[in-house]
C-alpha cells in the first residue's frame, strides 16, 4: 500500500437491473483489488420452492425477474418435464420458442437503446437518448411493443406471464390471434435491421483479452440458435447435458456479494450471454441476422465485450425473424405452401405436421424424480435443477442465473482493462467501468440484484 | 385519433389499486362514444405509444398520501407542465420499467406527448392480493366519473 493508492467506488450502479456497487483499489503500478459488490439481500427462492407442488415452479420462479420471467418459466417446465418423463408436442416446443423470442426482443432492445447506447454517446439517461436520437428510441419502443405483443398472446400478459404450465400451456392462442400477431410483426424486421445498422455506427472501445481469453459457455443445437434446446458446450470443448451441470460448475460464496459466484470446476471464470451464444452458434443464426453480421463485420470469434451491444442487435433480428417464421407456419397450417415447403428443414416440416394436434398440454403422471434444464435467458444460460417426491412436492431446487455466472468475468474484465486507462480522468474512468459492467446487461435481481461508484484518491484499503 | 383517451391504471385484484379499472367500468357502462378507454397498459412504456398524437388524455390511478383521507381525489390538471407532484413519487425499483413521470419526459423528448394530460389520483392505502377496492375508495368512482363528464359527453374535437 502506498500513499498513491486510489480507490474507485461506484456506490449504486445505474442502468442495470438491481442493486450493487463497484470497488476498485489500484495505484500507478497495478490494480490490486476489484470487487463487484452485490448487496441486494438474498431472496431465498430456492427455499420458497421446497414443499410446493411441481406445478407451481414456473409461476413462482417467474417472479424472480420482471424482465426475463419467460426464461425462468422455460427452465422450470423443462426440468419438471424431465423429472416426470414428459415429451411435449413439437407444436408446444415451437410456441415456447416463439414466447422466448418475445422476451429476447423486449429485453435486448430496452437494454440496447435505453440503458447501454447512452454509454457510447456520453449521455446520462434514456430521456437524453430520446432527445438526441428520437428515431432510435422510437424504433426501440416499436420493437419492444412487438416483443410485448408476443409475450401477451402466448403468455397471457406482458409482465410476468401466467399461461405456461408443465406439459404445455394453460390455453393455446387461436389461429386468429396468431395471424394478428404475425401481422403486427410486419415492420419489426425492418426496424430491427435499421436499429442494428445504427448500433454499428457507435464507436466501440478497444479491449483485447488475447492474453486471457474468455471461456465461452452456451447451449448448442445443430438445428436452431439456442433458446430452449441443446447441449451445454464451451469454447474449450466441454459438451454436456444439463443433468451434468453441477458436476462441472460449482457455486462459491464470496464475502463481498450476496450472489454466489459460479465457476467451472470451482476455479475458472467463464462468459455466458449473447457473445458466447454468437461465437458458439453463429451457423444457426437466422439468414438476415447472419447477412447483417457480415455487413457490419461482426463475425466469430468476436471477443470484445464492448461490442456485445452489436450482438444483442443481431439477436433481436434473429428473434424477430424466427418469430415470423414460427407464426408463418402456424397461420399457414393446412394450406399448401410449396415455396416454404421447399426451403424448410425437416424439423420445421415436422413442426407444421404436429401443429394439427390442438392439445394445450400433456398431463403428467406424478412420480418421484429429478429434472435438470438449461435455457438461454437474454443474459445467458439459466440452470434449474429439481428433485420432487412421489406426491409431486418439490424436495430440492437449485437455480443458477446468468449474472451469477458472469460476476467473476466482469471483475476480470475490469482488472485487465484498467491498466490501459490510467490516463483517463476519474470521471471518465468511472464511466468506462460502469460501461464495462453494462456490457453484460447484469440482472442483479436475478443474481439476487446491483450498482454504487465513488472515487477516492489516496484512500486506505477497505 | 382526435378522441380524448381515458387510461385506467391498476390491478383489479390488488385491493384499492383497482380504482383505475373500476372507473373505466363505470364509464364503459355509459357506452361513451366521444372517448377511447384503455385499461392498464401493463408496461408503462406502452403509455408513450398509447397517448402519442392525442390532444387530451386523462389518466386514472391510485396514489398514497398519508396526509389525506382514503378515497379523496387528487387532480393534477396539467401534468405535462407541472410534474412537481410526480417527481415526489417513489421511483421504480427496476431500471427496466418507467414510472408515469419518466413516461411523460420520454414522450416529451420524442415529441409524442399529448397536448393536455390530466391525472386523477384517488388516495388509497390497502393493496391486499386477491381483494377488490374498499368501499371508501370505490365511492370515489362517481367523483372521477363526474369530473370526466365534460370529456365523455363532448363531441370529439
């Protein structure tokens, strides 16, 4: 410790979900300590679930987050269905995929346009953003409206949807509702493409971690860009089922955070979220998203976290295009569509065949069992593991959200980024640190919640 | 699009919070043709699109004010110019939602604010899940409906 030691604190991190703080101790020679302090109180959802019926898991866990409730519902139902031995109808799978598209669109556009884009433009708020770039905010609002509409039609309402159940849905949307929903997306793809091209005009700060490469972890499905399906893979060759997750990924408690840190083998930080998904699944991005990626020169391996906003934009394009495809198949079922027929995959053809079933859910036979599932929340992989008794009551529950998994990687980014930024003023340095954290769109409400930054020179260690 | 828009905010199943929808029910019973009614747009950002291009918008909501009796009516006659009261409200706990004051500011920044926005807020205090508004609060419905009568009966302009 020297008298030149500086302490950088952010007491409340703005424009992230939840409550947390940042503490960095450094001097001219090195960064000595970086702590992403999550002080939002523990929320005890895993304990709430014990003793509750298996049917309640999707709706209870959806309450963990108002931004990604669909992700919680999806991971919960898949885990419960595995525990109960249910294989849902492919039509149900596609409706779930559609619902997830709605959530990705809602979550990504809000983060990009209102919370993260201001960082690149040195603006302080969404209101300033709306004043300077009204057309961008209007596009984002229109896209968010489109995402909201999908969640409302499939999920029953926009916030905390209530229509998802183990085995399917409580109520299937009518063909007319789906046709109207499809029509409401007519302009969305164009808006998503325009928003992506605008995001590509932002100046992305350089940040190179070649000496400390990221370990990317995401689902991978050879047929589709992952939301609800796939094996868990990494950029270093890991390839496992969800049921093996806890054999590889270990949660650890750290004194400065109420959210557990999750590490590979209990040692390695890793990276989940859009950039991991993109790098591990580029080939299954939708055609327009892939074409646009080439146009804006964002292709895998893409490793600059400040460019995550570009990948979110591409994922919005993907989600809109996927939603349109799913809705096209539903609205055209029973109608000859030779052109579509020729171009669709076997899986899509199977899906179209099975949309005739009309059943909203499959009733399980209650039995004791264990189930594990991972789905891709907007911020990255979300793990649920349950054990249920022969009465259908939940015995144990384990939930590991994406922000818990990214915490250590965020701290590492800050530690590695700072030495090159020492010439910046304290205000600029603080801003850059917050921007680096927002690269991950952290949801502290999920991880338990987040951020506070004050800068002190010559402070003693705390 | 020139019809006045009346928006009722609130959850019908969270006690007194249901006052906004209750006012809309009373207005709907009068089968008004001169106004559009919108119940609870869920995501507050939806307000921005809902009231864009409107000349007059009326927003009905519940509020908390320990200095006033439950059921009393607070009227903010021109919420677009006088957001003093709105800024005293508790801020949203999530960065991913906006409150009414933020929705107004965003609308103004986008040039999509209505020409006139009037807020009728009924003082409330009980929000028990699964319950309806208490009688003392529901009694305010007639006061709000009466206050809205000129808008409801006027020709669209």
